C-alpha cells in the first residue's frame, strides 16, 4: 500500500482489522466515473494506485493521487456526494462502507478513536482553509475547535437559523449556499462556501437577526455556542475580529431596515 495518512493514526491491530473487515478493493478504468455529484453516499475511498480528477458543477477543481482519500463527508454525515470523481488513469481504490465501518467500530474501539482524531484534523483543515477568521488561533485553540466541530448536512429549503431565536451555534458553510432574509421582506447577499454565520447572536448573546435558509443541499460545520465563546475567550485577536464583523453586519442590517422603511413611506 502507498502511504495513506488516514491509516497512520491506527495501531497495527486496528489497521489489520480495518483492511480485513471493512475494505473492498475496486478497480476503475481511465475515464470511468467513481462518484457522481449529488448521488447517494455511503462509503469513502483511499486511492491505492493511479490518479483521479475531482469535478464540481462540471468544472475540474482538483486532482488526487496515490495516498489521497475522498468521500469521507458522505461517510460521516450521510449527505449526498459533494463532487464528481473521474478516473484519470486506471485506478485501484480501497472502499470503506458505512455499514462495514460501523460493524468494525463496535468490535474495535481503537478504530473509532483513530479515525475520529484523523477526521477532526481534516475538518479543522477545511475550516482554516475556508475562512481566515480562525487563522490566529494557536495550536491549543485549534485543537479545541477541532474537538467542537460537528459536520451537519442540510437539505435544500432547510432553515438553519431562525430570526428572533436565541443563537445556539455558529456555522461554517463547507458545501452549498444559503439565502439570508428578513421576515418583513428584506434580503442580504447569499452565503457561499467558507462563510461563517450565527456568530453575531452567539457572541453578543442577542437573538438571531435574520433567517438563513439553504438554497441547495450541502454541509456545514457546527460549533455549539458555549464551545465557540470558550475558544474566543482565550484569543483576544479572534474575538476582536468577530466583534468587528458583528458590528459591521448589524450596521448593515439597520441601514437596510431604514431604507425599507423609507421605501414604504414613499
């Protein structure tokens, strides 16, 4: 096998159990589709030989080679596939299904611990790459954030934040897009991948100021309000950035409300 980072955190016994009880080798010829964007997902893959191309909305966005793995978000959340993966050459893939992994984890708790640690590092890397807000966190704070992250899939039309409700969590939009609007008819620019929302109400401890609703199915990373406030409390720079962002958004909300009121009077 090539070096696969996913396996490096496992003990020898857990590694052998994973390969013996939860893995199926799959072969795809050059040009064949391995995964289809939007399709159901119940497994992840490690690339043992060859290379694949990752496409989103028909456009090429990445290439993966020996040692890389993909499809873990569907395994973790049950969300639809977030991208299409096509074999660039003849490839050999190691497939790990959710059912086989669940059965193995029941018998081998060490597998759960190793995979959970690795996946949380993977999620944290997504957060740091997607949004510069968290770039100032030190190693301990990043570890705390990794432990607090929960992958949360959502369906098109699902309401993620409700105006007037107390903020229970902060979200980072990993895949998909959301619309932001007011009950009285005002709207804001859409949220895209990498955007953070919910932080204003969590930091200020005030009710949510606008509704956030998914335009398409996707995945967000969720951090509970208590965990977010605890992490921010230990980093003055990140807390200051969040407070400035909150102030800017609240100012825009007030300006938009005033503009809507003026339009109504006219």
